[in-house]
């Protein structure tokens, strides 16, 4: 368990990064500019208007949609809407892309053509036409197969219509081939790079991403499981909206694919805008929610939430030995973490006595099994403090260095930072009787 990974949705590291989805803002979520990455497509004399429909969507979770009203169009001059992806879309030769969308139309029977198009040349790399749309919301699936095209990062997706009609779209999705061919899966190239590191653990679902800026914006795991159409999405702390396509089960399958053990972090009643839940009865619902999350991870089919995981497609329980209660709770100026941690600790140990429980700040009321400590340092500090744990109290909790890095260099660390990292690593390895896990953090900038 010594060397592991820490993950967080920051700088588009899930959506637009590891998660394979090519469409940006695939659902119409709240926001001042919900169609920022959706723009009109017009050819010849065709006309089209696109707008958000606040009153029609494919599910309760996704209650809004893109309304595309084509005033004039024909086969040689279609019109519609396009998505620019995450700074373009990668297209490779002889590759099959798997896509889908939810739609309804007036009048019924209007075909929709989906195309991968080069930004500079306008050349179509692959296309498919979907027929049979009706006046009721329904999901439609398709495949786009490229031929001997040149590899390019500068592409977009178009959805076009060749006759006057109104079509509503939502949850428009397009995936390249994914690691282990998982539907709704991860990029092959990045997963291969991670696999080459041979990590033993993954702390999930992330640090600040777990807490959110405000309590309602926390990572609510129940909103991230089940069909994508039933996931309402949520704002991340980094000023964009998370699709929640990489939900709790997808995190766990990531662990399974790389043979890592999950280190599950659960929301503990604190969000970054200094909002917290007081210990006592007010905290009980959050503790119960976390217990249900643990049951989803490790419960068998005889349990309520274990059965829900089976329903979601994963029959076997996942291994789970470490649970982290909160994230960086030393930022909580209310001083409530001592009481919050003790309340979680007692409830978790009653239900799961063998779990190793990780505190994110020093506490007094209860002795945690493990303490999570974070270090972001200059190279000079990394060299000077390489012996940080040489004289640590061996009678205290074990240590999880959940985030650490030498932060010098732009946009990536330089040689001095690498040497600082190496010095710090020698100190952790030398003290691996007490430092049982660690995860290096590289934040792209």
C-alpha cells in the first residue's frame, strides 16, 4: 500500500482528462452560459436557432435540454448544432467511436446525422445517420468509424438535420475506445501511464472535490451511480460543472482495472466556504449516508446498497480497508472536527470494526488509526525536511501522506523539484514502519 495515487477533479482531470468522454457540457446544467460549447451549424441557405429549454428534459435529474429549431434546410444544406469538445477532439485513423444521445422531435421521423468534422478543413472523418426519432424522449445509439484519416486533435462533433423541424437533445455522448473496453470508461493512453506506475491504492473521490464549496455542492455519491440520465451533475470547486460520469462505481472499477485498493474518503460535515455541520443529531444523516456508501462498496447482495451495486453491474464486493473521514479539516475554523470525527469513528467502528479510519487533522477525543498529512514544499524545504519522520512518535497513529509534492517549475516541475521529491521519498521510505501510504500530487497548471 506504500505508493498510491491521489485523484481530484481539478483542471479538467476527470472530464476532459482521464474520463473518456469527448463531448464537453454533454448535459444542459445550470449556469449563465449553459450553451457555451454548443454553437450553430448552418450550410448554404439553411437557418437554425438553438436555445435552452428549461421545461423539457429526458429525466427528473436532467430537466433541461438543447432546443434546435431548423427553419430551412435540405440534404445539401443541413443545419443543426456542434460541440467543440475539450479544446478539440482527438481523431485517429481506423478507429471506432461509440456515441449516443437522448432526443425528441417535432414532427416525428426526422433523421439526425452525427459527424466528426475537422476544425480547419471541414473534412468529415466519420458520420452516421439516426432515424426513427419520435415525440417522446428516447436514447439513440450510434458508432462512428474512421478510415485512413490523418490523426488530429482539432475536431468537433456536429448533429445536423436536413429538413425544417424542431429537435431537443440532451446527454449527447461520444467515446473513443476505452481501457479494458469499459462502457463509460477511461482513456487508454492515460490509464497505461498510470498502470506503469504500479500503484497500490487510490484515494477517492478527491480532496476539495469531496467537500465542495458549499454543503449542497459536496460529492453526493448517490447522485453518481446508476444510469447516466439519472445523474444530475454538480458544480466542482474549480468553477466548472462535473458530469459525474466518473461516479462512485467508475472510481472503484478504476481501482479494479489497475489492481489498486480504494482509500474511500467520505464527506464529514465540512465544506470549503467554512460551512460545517455541528456534531450531534444534525450530523447523524451524513454519517448514515457514509455508512450506506461503505455498504455499496463492500456489501454483498443481501444488503440494500450491496444489492444496488449488483444492479449497477458489479456483483462482487470491492476490497475496502481504509476510510478517510473528511478532507483537510484543519481548514475548518469552527474547531468542530474533533467532535465530528469522534462521532463518525464511533458509528463506523460499531458497524465495521475492522476498518482503518483516517483523520484529516489532529484530534483529541479519539485516537485515529491513521492521520493524513499533506506537504507542498520548495526544493529547499524538501531537502531540509527529508528527515521529517525520523523521530516521529511510534506510539501514535500511522501516517498517510495523502498529498505531497515539491512545487517548483512551470508548467511542470523542474530538475530541482525532482531532486527535492527524491529526497523526501527517501525519508518516507526510511520511516515506512509509520508512514504506511503516500501519494504524490502533480497538479497541471
